[in-house]
């Protein structure tokens, strides 16, 4: 992969120059040099300092030009004003990569941005890569390389772990490493990207995704500058079945503003980031603890092939909690077969042989009981993973050893299945359970969440990545085209989405005639390619009696004309359709990640409940079905309280069709919105009751195209 090769001088250097090296280890240039020596770097180390002949026991050079060989990489530990000349000297020397600690560049405004651009231009002209500026550097302990002044060197120098971290915050990256060490995890490769003048988040992730030294990728993300590189990295991890866990900040408006000011990058819609993560099977953590919990679980390399969870406890209360946590994480607390129930009753006559399985306090009298129960449950093949709560008894005298012995043997018998335990015991006992093969946590919720993450990874890897471009045939839409509702529905009909039989009329008399033909309550809507949101200007009337249709149109014409300068192209008269469930399907062309598709309940409920799912477009019908099932309101479509099931396959086909239309026309369409889409009973389809299509502007020299409908009737 090109990324790995181009970043090799940075993350696997054969020699390093430290420009601004100091004998004072309290200074940045002093610490960076000390750390490089401290980790046992085996390549050449060249301190550069014009006032010293020796720095920290190493021969110093006045200028990088004086070094008799060409270093692979240079650390720039200089004031802002001295960085450009140093980069130019490195470029002339043939240095292949540089790490710039200095701040005072694009993060400070236009002048700093210009200086940063000049540095990048000079480096690129000579094929040199840059990390930073305004970064904390990077390390690769597998190469015994530490290009950072961070104080974490003392914590990591002796351990080259199998985790890799890329972070857009240097300070946070240091805290993560420290927190990981406290729970026995180690990052072998660590990259902070700073201002990302050259090497960005995507390239750094790509290196970790393809590195043979990294089994689990962890990321701290504030914003993405290069979506293509980001996609490539995530696709590489997916192809290699390598877990990616991220802490993406900016979920709230306040957080997004703070992230934007920190990184000077496009933060983008949080829902769209979730769509990207869903596409590639990335696990999004909310806290550092959760991120490390999942990284720890993933580092064990055992992933369940399904979501069926067995819960075994010696406390009924903990079992109930665990079942709730499992439901929160969309794990299946699967039923225990009658055969296995009989085995469990024989093991624990007074226990509950259902799932969750309560072995009761009798475990204290018979510690091996726990292992026998695991054998019965997991040996049945009815479950994909197990959670066991041993709690306090894990550390009780006379119980501790036989309990651990039995559970260790059980773990060995089911070594291919993830098994998590929660214990309330000293660290030594926690470590013993970890060594036995269990994922060990202090709290049930953390254990369940980690198991759910493992299931998420496996499910994502089992699903091939869909093509980024739309497949099949979708109509082409020209930029600048203006669509009335009637035009939009005609376009939807071309992709297989039906609308009700309705009449396009010119005036009140036409509305009267149309309503008489319908012979029931009607909906009347103004038709205008200039008005996107008709209800805002009084252009929608519902439940109009046939005899009132003419008066309604006359009043509507007056109201709309008073509130809008848009040209009125007529009125749509259609029967009121009240059966089925109102849903919303819409697309948005995200400025960062491109077309997305969103599904949720329709009407005002969309904005009120915010119960929606968003994915990158296009999606298949199968992916659309997962979107539908991913909403809290899915039961309303699935026969809630005796209702008839809605036509979910028809809804999924509609979502997929709209997503392909948006993807094919990514260069010309801003948004497509069907609200509401009435989903009828199973087997009866779905009907678009409204359609809004907004296009991008045409080139300034080209007038907009009006494609308003001229027909009398649409069916």
C-alpha cells in the first residue's frame, strides 16, 4: 500500500536528526533527544545545534547540511520563525520525513496558514513528508523509535504492544496511553497529527490498518479533511478484519464548535459520521474507558459468529441487570432449550435454568458447579458467547482457587468463543481470570458492551463492503433544474415509487371537477417549482370536502401569492390516504462525505423525535431493512399491539431506490425528500404523498431549467 511506504521514513526510520537538540532535558529539544536514546533506537542519531559540539553525550552538528549522511527523518524542535529555513535545509539534504512540534501556524489564522502552506510546498517539491506542525509527534516501539517530547516515554519504553493509536489531539493521546497502561494495555504505534498540513488522519489510519505490528486500531477524531484517504483506511481495516475503535467528538453543537476551532477542519454532521462508521464496521465509543474496554476485548482476537448471549450468574439481580444491558446493546438473550434446562436443573436444583441462568449462592458450596453449567450451556451450540458474573466469591478464601480452576478449564474447552466475567476482587485475581482466557471487567455493563462490540465487528466483516458508486439505472438530473411536487413524483415513479391518483388543475373550477371525481375528502396542494416548503406559505390543505374544493383553491391562491413571489403552476388534488404508517425518506449531499440517505417516522415526528437512521448512499434493500430495524419506532411497522405489519420490503426498496438516485446525481442534487411516504399493510406497497427535490445551482452563465409538469392527471 502506498501509504505504508510513504510513511516508513517517519514510523520506521533508519536514522534521525534532532534539529534544536538541547542538553537540557526540561526543554522540548532535550526531551525529544533523550527519549530517542531511552527507547534504544538502533539507527543513527544526529543532534543539530549550532552552539554545541556535543549534546547529551552525542556528537552535535551545526547544520543538517554538515551531517555526513542523509537522515531518514528530522525532528524540528525550533521556534515558529525558524521552522521554514529548517524544512528547506532538510529538503535540500534529501531528508524524507520531518516531525514539526512547533505551533503558530494555521491554527492561529491567515498568516500562520500562509506560512504552513509554504512549508508544505517546499517539502513536497523534494518528496519529503511532514507530520504536524503543532503536534506531539509519533512513536513506533516495534522499530524502537520515539519521535516525541511527550512525558509518556517512561511509561511505554519497555513495551511494544499490538495496539495502534492515531489522535488529532496530542495531549489526549498521551492520556490514552497512560490510561491504557493502568489496565494492562500497550500501544506499540502512536501518531498525533496536529494541524495535518501534510500527513492527515486518513493516511495515519491507513498505516495502522495495514501494519503487521498492529492488531487493533484506535482513533481520536475531531474532524476529517480527506474523506477519500479516510475511506481507504477503513476499507483496508475491513478487508483485513482488523477492529477499528474511535472516539469521535463533536456530537453536540457545542462540541462541534469546539472541535472546529481546535482542528480548523470540517467537523461535518455527526449523523453522517455514524453512517460512515456503520458502513465500515467501526465501533464508536463515548468515553475513554469504553474505548479501552473494547480495544482490550478486540485484542484477544475472539469474535462471536452471532449475537446469542448466555448469561450465567450466582445472583438473580445481576442476571436481570445483564439482560437489560444486553437488550440495550441489541444482543439476543436466547432461550435455553428444554434439554439444556434439564442439565442445568441437575447441576443446580434450586436455580433458574432459563436465560439469564441463576446458579444461586450454592456456587459457594460447590464452586465447580459454575464450570459444569458453562459446559452444558456452551456445549449445546445454542450460544455464540457467554457472560458470567462471579462477583465477590472470586476473592473469597476456600472458593477462589477451585472456582478459578474450573472456569479456567471451561475457557480452554471453548477457546473459540468470547467469554467475559465481572468480578469484585483484587487485581491479582482479575489478572488470573484474564490469563485464563476471560475478558475480565469490574462491572457487568462494561462486560456486556464489550461482547456486543465484538459481535458488531464480526457482523461487519461478514458483510462485503457495498460499492461506493450507484449500481443500476437511475434517471439523470441536471443541476439547476427546478422541481414542483408533481415533477418530483414523476421522477419517483420512474424509480418505482408510486403516488396516489391525483389531478393537476389550473384553477378553482378544475379543483371542483377533480374533487367530484374523487368523491371523498381530498388534499389540495399548490404546485410551484419555486416553493420548496408549501405548508410554510399556506399551500397545503387537507381533508377538504369535495364541495369546498373550489373555495379552498381560491383562498389558497390569495394566501400563497401574499406570502411568496413564486410562480404558481397549478394545484394538485388527490384523495386523502390515512391508512398505513407515515414515514420519512430523505437524502442529503454532505459536503464532506457526499450523498447520504435517512429514514424515520414521517410528518412532524421526524424533527420532534429525531428517531432516524442515516447511511451513506447508495444502500441495498438489505441495508435499508437494517436501517428500518435500527429505529426505536420499528415496532410500529412490525405489528405493534396487534396492528397489521407494514410492507417493510416495499419500504426498503423505496429507501434503496432513492439512495441510488441521490448517488447517481451527487454532482447535481442537494436533497431529495419524501415526507410522508405512506407504508401500507404488508403486500400493498408504499405511496409517496409528497416529494421535494432540490438541485445544486447551474454554472452562473446558464439559466435554471424549469421542468414543471403540464399534464392533467397523474396516476
